[in-house]
């Protein structure tokens, strides 16, 4: 074996035909069709998706009609996969490109939309998870090769990539900077949650905010990310976890994740929600998390984090061009912190194995996030469940 490959003869590498759910027009049902997945190039791996979960970012970009939207595209970015060894006519159809050393055929991996190259100054530092070699962007192509896609339809037309993953396909190709080798014994329908959503929320509490034992936490938005923040805050030992949402049904759900107080922002009468929180907490919370994607809610979160040491963490994705307006007097005189958190501040290859160990040790409770499990072919029904707010995480099995 050389460079992690099972064969040195690259003439044996062939395209693979498989099923994919293709988004061909904004907001229209995904089309299940047969596509062609090209072999991996150097520093790339081709994986077989075992199962994929739905994240609301998939819905956002499925609906989006302006750049960075582009069609036709294969969405999906929260998944688990296997780097397969396949034999075809006595020749190995390789799944690992040249110069890939950290994974080999047969490994189970989690794809991640955030790159972790391990070589740049940021990846080597404990201060950041923002890879400077492959900075995050919603590109329709492979991160290492400009204007290059590994997907085509049966007519030879290009199908675009999504968030470096494109997991709504039975096979996909990723850069090695976007895969994490994991223990194959972990249930796929649980491990895949750490590919994006749960890692983002738990990591925001654990790594970005570094929530302390006995602290007070406020979470704006009790969707899947907000609930993951609550789970992270619970793990860190927060004594008060206050959930803010406009849907009363979310309050009962939140209790399962450690939320012990609730505010319905629609029933605050003549008060701003930040005023209500400040009164409840006698001056503001230690940590506030904005998980909706609304600049006005970021301002509310900042307004109700405690002066002197309060920290506001924003995780929600707002519309392109949205602006956050803060009072300069408040910023200068109150000593608060506002910080963004991509992927919860986690380094995928360092922190995902740690979170998986927490799961195996029954500390991180992943089971309660999965409310539905369906077949890949039912993906449009799963989209509808997510749009209607009827699921936290729906896991689709490839078969």
C-alpha cells in the first residue's frame, strides 16, 4: 500500500453511478435521479454515505434564489460515510486519491463543512478553528480545485457541490481536510449529528463561550442548534438555562435538553425581551446565544448579557448583507463581548472524537435529537417535516 491507497495503478480508478437527490430549481421538490461521481483527485476521498441528517441550512439554500445560490446542486452536509473498497472486474475501484495518508479504504468518516487542514497557522493554533488554507465559503466546487466538480448528470452536465460535502447522494467526494476518521462501532444515526448541528451548538457553549459551572445562560431560538447549545450548557454545569422562543411547544421540548426557564417573546407586553431577561437575572445573563439568524435578536441578546463579563455568541445565519447596530456607549462602557461561532469553535479532527467519547460515556445525549428516521427516497417528506417545525433531526438512511 502506498500513500494510503490500495493500488498504485490509477488506470483502475473509475467513475461511479449512483442515486442522488438533486435540487434543480429554488424551492421545488428535489429530484431523485442517477448521477455520475468522478474519482477522487489528489488530497481527496470518495465516500459512500451511510446516512444523512437534515439541517435547516439545507432548507435555506434550497429556497435561496440569489448568490451564493446556484442550481442544479446536491445539497446536504450532515452525514456519516464509509470509504469503500470495491472490486470491479478484478480491479480495485479506488476511493482514496494520491497524497492522502490519514484515512484509508474501509475507514468510517464524518464529513464536515469546516476545513481542518492541520497545516496553516490557524489550524495549528488553539485560538481558532477558521482554516486559512481553505477558508469557509459557500462554493459550488471542490475547495482545492477551482471550477471543478466531481458530479455530473447522465447528460454530462455539471452538478454543483454544497458546503464541501453534498451528502444527498449515495456517493460523494470530499477534500481530506473535510473528513474525520471515527470509531466504526458508533451508531451511524447518532454519529452523523456531530457532522454539523449538534457539534455547532454544543461547541458554542463548551468551546466558544466556555460556559462555567453555576452560570446563567439565555438561548434565543429553540430549534435544533439552540437545543444543542442547551445540551452543551447542561454538560458545562450551567445552573439556569433560559430559552426564548415564539413557539410555546418548544418549551416542553426544551426541558429534555436542560432548559429550565422560558420566555415567549410574543407575550412580553410592552417590554423588550431583553428587559424581561434583565429583570429575571438581576442585571443580565453570563452568556447569551443567538441561534435564529436575526440581527435584531443579536442586539437583544447583547442587551441582556451582563455588564463587565457578559458574552453574546451568535450562531444563526442571517440574510446576506444584514447589519448589526450596537450603541457605541454600551460597547465602550459596559465591557461586554460579542463573538461569532462557526461550527461551535470546534476543530473537527480534534474535538469530534472527544464529543463521540462523551456520547459513549453517556454524558452527551444524542438520542433525544433524533425524532425521525426515514428512507433516502422520502427526502421531500423529510424537508416538509423540518419546514413545519415537526422534527429536531430527521436521519435519512441510504439503504
